[in-house]
């Protein structure tokens, strides 16, 4: 089984690539999204993979559209020039909602993982390996 952290990161990167494809080549983006969903259905950890994909799509979507808005605003600041991005505010809000869903799904995946695999006792001073026996001198 793939570790949840690896699945989250892989699908988050896939979500970023998918966002670029969705914005530039929508059919290719939808195909990649279909392959991503098939990959999630095929192999666990599904919760972490879905969380990564949604976080990647939401973050990239929001970031790219905010970049467009900032560039357009900077271009409009120069006299005699104009740039339009009509209705982009709604799409940015849509991206923020997707990102928020991804963050919540990530928290759910982390909490589920912690419930399944409680942490062993931690070494707070860093001189012992995690889970290694500790010698205690009571003299």
C-alpha cells in the first residue's frame, strides 16, 4: 500500500497539472481528471489521494486566477492601457471553496490515519530512536 503522505503529494501535484490542463485544454483536463479518479478507485489510500487532488486543484485554480487578476490590475494602472477579466471574482471564490474542501479533506485524512496508527512514545530530547527501549537508571 502506498503511504498516505505519498498519495496526498502525488495527487496534489496531479491536481496542479490537471488545473492547468482544465484551463488551457478542457477536454485533456477532464480526461486527466477521469484517470485520476480511476487511480483513486483502484488503489488505497483513497482519502489521502482525494484530499491531495482536491487541494491541488483548488490551490492551483485560486493561485492562477489570482495571478491573472493581479496582472490585469497592474496593467490597468498604466494610463492609456486596459485589461479585462470579467467575472473572474466568482471563479476565484469557486477556487477558494475547492481549496477549503481539500484542506478539510486533508484534515480528515490525517485524523483517520492517526486513529488507525497511534504514535509510539516520542523521545523529546532527540537522543533515542522512536520506539526504541529506554534504559532508566533508578540509582
